C-alpha cells in the first residue's frame, strides 16, 4: 500500500499494542488512522510472546487492565471473527522463599478484593496440578485458575483486520525515520517513502520505543531485554493440561504447546539492540539445569528448538501510557515488558478514549510518562516476572 500524504492519527508500530489502538480509534469513528510498521504486522516482540494471560498483578490499575482484557479474549471470536486460541490453563507460581511468600500474600489480598480467583495452595496441591513437579523444597504455591493463554499472532491479526474493515490503513515495510515538530507541536511523521502530515502520532514501537521517542527529543526509559523460549520434541510424559508454571526461585517457567513443552530460563539480558535478539544456544544449558531441578522427568526430553525476543522493560516494570512530556500531539503506549500482549486489549481502549475524549475514564497515573523525571518511579513491589 502506498504511504499517504496525511493522516488523522499515525500509530508508529504494528505490534499487538499498535493494532489494538488502531482498531479502537477506528471503532470510535476516527477517520484516517494510519499504522506505519517497519517490518510486518506482529513481527516484533509480539511474535516472541508466550501468550500468557494473568490477573495476578501487583497494582489495582494493572489488575483492572487484566480483567478487561480477559473479557475481550473470552469473546474475541465473536467480536473479531478470529479464533484467538484462548484457553484457561491457569497460572501457577512455585514459592520457596519466605519473603517472596509474604509479597504474594499481600498481592493475593488485593487481587481477591478486586474479584480475582487466586489461591495460596500447598506444595502437595501444586503437585496434584502438575504431577511431574518436584515440590520438596517449596513453601507454597499460588494458583490462579482463571488465568490462561491465547495466540499473539491470531489476536494481532484480529485487531488489524477489524481496524482495516473500519477504515484504518496499515502500511508494512515502512520505517519511521523522523518526527517533524514546530513550536513544541507534532506536525508530521517522516518515512523514507514520504513525509506524512499529521496532528497526532502514537509511539507503539515496542522495544524500539526509546529510539522513536528520541526522534522528538523525548528520553524514555524503555529498556529492551532479551528473553529465550525453548521447546521440546513431543513429550507425552508430562500430559496436559499444564498451567503456565513459574519457579520463582530460578525464573524458569513452562507450559504445554500441543504435545511439546515450552520452557523459558527466565533470562533478562541487555544485548545492546532494540530490534534484533539473536538466540544464544548457551542459554539452553542454563535452561536444562533449572528445568531438570523442577521437573526431573525432563532428563528424558530433547530440546527441539527455541527463539529469543526483546521485552520492553521499564525501571519500575509498569508501562508508559500518556502524552509525551513537552511535545503536543505525541502520545506514548510503550514499556509493556513481559505483559504487553495480555494488556493490549485494554491499552487500545484507553488510548483511543484518551485521544478522542481528551482524558481517560480511569486513573492511569501508574503509567504516567512523567514519573521517571519526577523520581516517582520506584519499584516497591514488581510482582512476579512471569513471562
Ligand atoms: C520471550 C518473550 C515472552 C513473552 N511472553 C509474553 C506473555 O506470555 N504474555 C504477554 O502478555 N507478553 C509477553 N511478552 C511481552 C510481549 O511480547 C510484549 O510486551 C508485546 O508484544 C509488546 O507489544 P508491542 O506492540 O508494544 O511491541 P512489538 O510487537 O515489538 O511492536 C512494535 C512494532 O513497532 C515496529 N517499529 C519499531 N520501530 C519502528 C519504526 N521506527 N517505524 C515503524 N515501525 C517500527 C516494530 O517492527 C514492531 O513490529 C513476551 C516477550 C518475550 C520476548
């Protein structure tokens, strides 16, 4: 598709977040919504996600985002005409440290108060859910039976398709290379193909968000960090259903994918890049050590392959959503870390609402872009780094 000369809103980045925003803007009747994607729709961090969806977050705002997004996943097929592969497999956290357990207890109280079904269970109850688990070194486990998973490609494709049907345009293979400002206001978005006149641009560039923000002179603490996922050959020795299970002590997590197991070492690495994350096969060794400790039966499994992706982290592990400080017309929806896929439905709605109504209908101060400059972004309780 040709790059147009002008647009009402330009969304920079066609990942799950950008496509959800485009859909919600178009649904609200915004004309001339244009998504500019340097690669292909969903090819960024979104294509690397494990698809996990949980309501076990440490703050009320994020829990509300989860509950709203879950409702969207539940009815996705009807609304978008695409089966998102949504399944309630549950999330299970294995806890072996007393201080960690106290943190969970406080979060469970908050989550339950907001209507989330989350339970503290014994190690033996955890083993009843996943019989292959080693549990002799655990203090407890935390079980969220309503948590689940869906397919990032299916969900992103569903948002993109409906956005197009509602009149939004999506151009792929076009990189945003500049943002044109005048008197502190955004005027245009520059690409190699053409400069697009627009009063509003939304930065939804995932791990490359800081680079895109810099085009407008805005510094953003979005820190791309690599994480690996490996998968086994078919391994019926661990039969399904298996919850998305995280070993808090090591960061190792796993879930089933058809007959195989998806396994992550839970690594967090700065590879000095915001676009590409090459696989380090040495990580497979670390993975095997952590995995065999928790699931001894995996001694018999074989790793069939793996991939790595960049999680767009922030210093306090909360996203950055709101107008960019100092540049009128430049909006931010970035820094979603390991939970950008699952929070994309609610994010699209609040961003579209904010842009069309002038403010959001819920308190989004947790995500305030200005909090870092004001020194307010202190990580008190990050909650589990689960994906
Ligand atoms: C291994 C791994 C596992 C994960 N598991 C989960 C999980 O289970 N659940 C969950 O919720 N989240 C998970 N995540 C996190 C999730 O993938 C991200 O938070 C989410 O995909 C971010 O979506 P996004 O649209 O912001 O970014 P992206 O998908 O990266 O989209 C941004 C897009 O912007 C484009 N872009 C960048 N710069 C430019 C430019 N200058 N011009 C034009 N386009 C540009 C990129 O090409 C990209 O397509 C995981 C991440 C990883 C790496």
